[in-house]
C-alpha cells in the first residue's frame, strides 16, 4: 500500500471517529435538554393541579359561609370574582414567558388575598366556625395552600435545573439552534419581604 493512501485512510478513519463522536454528543445533549424540558412541563402540570384543586374547593367553601346569617356579601363577591379571574389565566407550558407567568401569579395572588380576607371576616362568626362542614373545608383549603407552595418550589427547582443546563457552555449553542428557551420562575409577591403586622 502506498504511503499517500495510508495517510488518507488514517485521516478518513480519524474524521469518521470525530464526526461519530460529535453526532453522539449532539444527540445526547439534545435528548437531555428534551428530558429536562419535559420535566418542567410535567411539574407545571402538578402546579396547575393544585391551583385547580383550590378553585374546585372555593364554591363549596363560599356556599358554606353563605349559610351564616348576615355574612358580608362583598367579601364573598370578591372571592367569587377572584376565582373566576384566576381560572381564566392559563399558561401553555411549552411557550411559557415571564409576562404570562406574571399574569398567572397576579391572578392567583388576588385569589389568595380574597381568601385571606374571607378567613379574617369568618373569625367574627363563631357559630360558622363551629360547623363541621366549615372546619373540614377550611382544613382542605389550608392543606391545598401548602400543596401549592410545595409544587411551586418544586417547579422552580426543575426550571432552575433546565435553565442552568441550557445556559451552560457548550449546550447553549445547541439550545439556541434547537429553540430551547429559559423558563420563568415563580417569584414571591411584592411586599412579601415585610412581616405582616397584627393589630388588636
């Protein structure tokens, strides 16, 4: 075999190995980005499930409270309106943006605030608080609020893992080529850094 042919053969084998390695790396990186992105979408489903659970409990809670004599109708109306608004704001997890996440959080925050006001007003009605149905629903709502908090935290963790992966070198090149975009996080509500003041 001639020396020139041998060099071309070695160069061809080397080039084939480099291309195979590169294709393998691109495939592995792409598949990992898809897996992480699907994790974000899946966790978003868990967040939505808990918000839906809360939205489903609210009509029963409101109807139970309505049974109390002379109950403040304005407070109930605010809860009902906030629930309606919160259930209208939906996010497509595949096209999640910081703006639609802000709108979602704002609507859910209004509902949380309305529920908090309702629970404060309920304190004036010991006969309502004494009913088993009300106590059961209150426990369900409190448990759901805790579940929402847990799922939001998990979502932020999954989104952080995904965002970190697609922003690292050299995956950031592939993420740009294949259209993988960072996902927004849940953020604390404005003013959450200040402790609430209780006055008697």
